[in-house]
C-alpha cells in the first residue's frame, strides 16, 4: 500500500535539507569574498573608523616612547653612537613607525580587497550544489516499509546534523569578521613598537602574523568547502559494492553526513591550518 511507501517523503526531506545547505554554502562564499568594510552595509566598519583616531593618537605618542626606550637600551656610549648613519637609521625607523601608525587602516583595507578578490576567483564557477545521486534516489523510492523506516530515521538525523552544521559554519564566518574588526584599531599600538629595539618591535611582527592568518583564513575556508563538496559529490565509496542496494544508500547518506561535519571542522580550524601552512 502507498501508505507504507515512505520513499517520496524521505526524498522530499533530503531535498529540503540539501537546499538549506546549498543556500548556506552560497552565503558563506559571498561573505568570504566580502571586505569587512562592506560587511553589514558598512555599519560595523563605520564604528571602527570612529574609534580608530583614538588608537592612532595613543600609537603616535607611544612611537616616541618606544623610540627612546630602544635607543637607550642599545646605546652604550652616546658619543660613539651619534654617527650620521646611526642617526639616519634611527630617523628612518621613527618615520616608518609613525607612517604605519597613521596609515594602518589604509594598509589593512588593501589586504581585505586582495583577499576578497582571491576568494571570489577561487569560488567563481565552482559547483556548490549538493544533491542526492539519481541512482540512490530511485533506490529510496523503491524501498519497502522496514527499510524505508530505517532510512527515514537516518534522514531525520542527517537533517538535524546539516542544519546544525550550516548555522555553525555561518557562526565561524561571522566570528572571523568580528576578529578582523576588533584587531584593526589595535594595529596603531602594535605598529608603534616599530620605533623601538628588536625586543620591543617583536610586538609588531606578532601582530602582523596574526592579522595575516585571520585574513588568509577566508581562503582556507573557501578551499576546504570546495574540496569537501567534491568529496560529497564523488558518489558511493568503493567498498560498498558487495552490499544490498538499500545498504549502499544507507552508507552513502552516512558518508554525506560525515563529510558535511568534516567541512564544518575544516572551516572552524581554518585559522590554525593557515598559520601552520604559512609559518604565521
């Protein structure tokens, strides 16, 4: 009897959930290719630009302080150190530190644009559609009541996992924007340490490494999603050849669930992976 045929209902549920996942992927790609300057219509960036002059003023004051600290710590004999080339080197260091403090936002905006263009180039023309294989769909339609009941339970579990993974992935992308917006004003203070000695200026190096790792995190996220989608659309695993058709479909759905969870895990660990890969 048709009342015991659950195949159409299972397929409808899977198509609805896969549509949700595809929409989330498209949204993530659009957000990763977006500059924090344009995020949420530019409202958060406007708040950062309003706050940034305070940090620039503090950083400009600290440049002189760190310069004096660095000069005193490196100088043993002031008369011997006060040569023309030494004075010129110190003045160049001081000027560079002050320039980076005053123009840190302009430099960061250039990085945002570059990373956004790179992500858009990676995702352009990329197939992001997740859909169940037509062969597996036919098998699901022809399932008996017992097998279809098991498949329905699995489909419901898969739906819950996909919805949770979708929202968690959006959370990670939003959190990346938050990290970028928060660390932008701190650049003025970090770059002010460039006027000091090597020990003090190490703060600027550490800041630059962290900033680059968060920026390039978007590229790693996009690559992880593209690769994991290829896993999902690759079809049945090779070891399922000896199983019954309904068991193959069961394994197929389990693999899709595992790969979707793997996608979210890759997106979450994108910054750590980026830092290790690029030595940041």
